[in-house]
């Protein structure tokens, strides 16, 4: 029976086959354009499934054929022509697929040819694909892990919403009756309307990040990273400004931290986006080490597969800033946007942080 997956999941298989067929990992500029003159030769791709040892897909530099090594034995040999055809077929089928999970006719044969049984490789971190690359400049061969993002399906999230991504604000100046009035607002734009009503009667002051692990992770990036995000979060929910670059520009103009020169908010927020993209998760202690130590592989709408290698971290950070936005998750699922009282008698409200690619 054929496996099913959404466009993002099928894109992982496509990227795997496409990279095997080209044998090169091309760099992208800040606008995700392929740079034909900047690339890393791919020596092999390593792929794990479940608890099995990783299979090695070794690319022959002479003719582009690929040997599949399993348990130190050559399990399959694929010609470059076969790989090119497989990649083209997968791309066409993914583009034609619907928005939910779907099967691709003939995918079982493709996967048999690749000696794999899963659409995407097993992953316990943010690494979706591991490749041994040759650095033309230094002559070194090193294995790097990359996260894969696809433009072929729905925009994926960069930071998933959870209880850990709630930011707690103190609500000042409201009576109990006004608190109840705010909580009873249930319009289509209830978060914006509730905050507007709160600010009519009183004010909101950032208190803390709800999850102590996320708070500590943010402190590792910057001592005041939680305050910076709280400012942007309130601006988003209060004024419906979604685009990350716009939110940073507005923060630079307000300068609530009284920084001595422009650009500091952008620099710190880029570091935060990069940390989320490559290793940090809100509910786990983070040591500052990138799990996806290679960078990002992007499957573009036209089928090109390009990468932001961390050798060019500046372009990667700019890409993240230019292509992300704040988003509103479910208020009931993540327990936010309603005023509540603590034992100290003070009123508080939680706002949730979720960041999605545009």
C-alpha cells in the first residue's frame, strides 16, 4: 500500500532525491535565489530509519550514479538518469497533490529503488537530512545536518505554539466588573478587541515568560530577549501587525529599551530566529549548540533545492527575518487571552507567541 503524506513531508523525499541527482548543494542569496557559482559538492547523503544504522548514498563524481550502502554492503546502484527522472516525477506529483495528506502513485517503487521505507528520515532534533560535503576552499570533507523547509505546501511554522510560549502580562487598573466584561468579548477578533478594551480602562505590563526553560533559553541569547519579544508580541496582538521585519522596525522606532543606536533590536531578534530554526525548542533546556549544524535546505516553488549554509549565517538570518510573521494559535488550546487573578489579588493575561513562515 502506498504511503501518504502532506506536501511538506513529500518535499523531504523530493529534496533527498533531487540532491542525489545533482550532487551539488547550491547556496541561496537573501532572496532565496540560487547562486550557480556557490555550491558544495555532495559526497554522500546519510539516511536513518527507526533504529537501523544509517544507509549511505554515495555519489560517483564521474557519472553521477549513486551506490546505496547498507550494513557496509552495496544494496542498490542507481544511475543519474534514473534519479533525475524520479526527482522530476515526484515534483510534478507534489505540485498536483491536494492540501491534505495524499498518496503518490508509484512512490513505493521509487522508495524500493532507494532502499527506504519512509517518506522522511527519522529525526530526534531539527535535522531532516545529513550530508557529507566537500569544502572546495579548505579541502575538508565534513558531515552536516540540515533542516528542510518547502515552498510547495502550506507555510510551515518556525516556532510552534504551546503552553511554553505564553508570555504573562500584568493587567493594571481594571475592576472585577471590567475584567468580566473583557473576558466576555467573543468577537471574531476577540484578542485584539479584548486588549483594546483593557487599554481603554487601564494598561498591560510584561511580567514574565510562563515557562522557566524557555525563559532561560531566551536569556542565553540575550539578557533582555524576553522583554524584546514581549514588546513585539503586544504590538502584534494590539495592532494586528504580523510581519516580523515590520514589527522589528516599529520596535526600533519606539526604542523602549533606550538602546544607544539603531540596529540592535534587529540583530538580537535575528539571533533569536536563528536559534529557533537550528536548535532551540521552548520547553527543553538549550545549551546554545545548533542541532542543524549545516543550516537550511529550501525546496523552492520551481523545484530548485537551495541551501543556507551556516558559513553564510548573515544571509540566513536575513532570510528568516524577511520570510516570517507572528501568528495566532487557538486561545482555548493554549490557555491565553483571558484575564485571571492570582493569589496576590493582581490581574494577569497571557499572550501566546507563534511564528510562521510567510
